[in-house]
């Protein structure tokens, strides 16, 4: 699957009705686009960091399908016009081929989707980046609250940074993320050092997107 994730930041003065109208316009555009195989457009939950007001996540059969979708006249008129105008205060966007993934033998009918979008600091060595990715993708082996996951490299991106890495997970509930994931020794004793400016192994840019929302149907794992 090829994916596009956009984090939508509405102006503070934007009313609930105006937000609903915009999100409905996006849903209508998706409904008219057979290239979109799966879509999730949900409000973020409290506590996100540079995570936006909504997560808009779409999946396509391949990159060709993604590009064909963006080339549709109605998409340019109804969707890209929103992003090129003043509808959003800002947005973060990353397109990527689905990468290394895994899943536990549990069926998620609903739950919490979380994505961490990041990039590496300039000058980070290829060896350090490879070790970081190995440890990051090793987290589900030790943290049982992660039910489905995927780590992918960005094909193209825009926003606050030239995003390069996307780390997605699904949980049964928010507590699985805020508790066992964040508090696990594998996280704070091993993986966290790559994010910590006070550690010599620091390679992840301090500006990142840590965001999550509820989902009604999983977008990762065997049930997606």
C-alpha cells in the first residue's frame, strides 16, 4: 500500500460548523476517487504534540494510484484548493510506501491510531540511523499494548520539516499508548536516547509530530 497522511490545523476562529463543512468536503472527494482504497479522517485526542486538529490518512494500491488520485480535476478543485488557500492555519503532509510492519493475533474493531512523523538531524550517520530504526521497530516485541504497527520511509513530504520517517501503531485504547508504551523500560531506557538532546546518541530532530485519534476501523494489520 502507498499512503498519504496529512495533519490538519484549523485557525482558532474556525467554528465547529465550518470544520464539519471542510471535513465533509474532503470525505466527498474521497468518495469520488476510486484510487483511495481506505480512508480515515478523525479528530485528534488531547495531548498531541504538533499533531493537528484532524488526522487525514489515505491508502492507495500503489504510488501510481496515489498520483492518479491527485491528478483528478475534482481533487485539484475541491481538495488541493483548500490546502493552497487559507482554509487551514497550516498542515503537515507525508506520502510513503508502507514499510516494515507487524501485528498481534487480535482483531481490533475500534481503538486508537497513533503516528509519529519525524526526520533526522543533519549530519546523522547512516549507521546511527539504521541502529535507531532497528530499535524503534523492535518495540512491539517487548510492548504488548502495541497491536499493529508499521515503520516507513517518506517518499515526499511538506510542512515544518522534510519528514523522513513515519512510525505508526494501533492500540485497543489510549491507555495502551500513554501507559505501557510511554512507560516501558525499552522506550525510556533505550529508544528515548535517540530523541534526547542531552544524550550523545541524539539524532531525531526536536520538531516532530506525535499525534493520535480514535478509529472505527483499523488502518494497519491484517484486518485493515
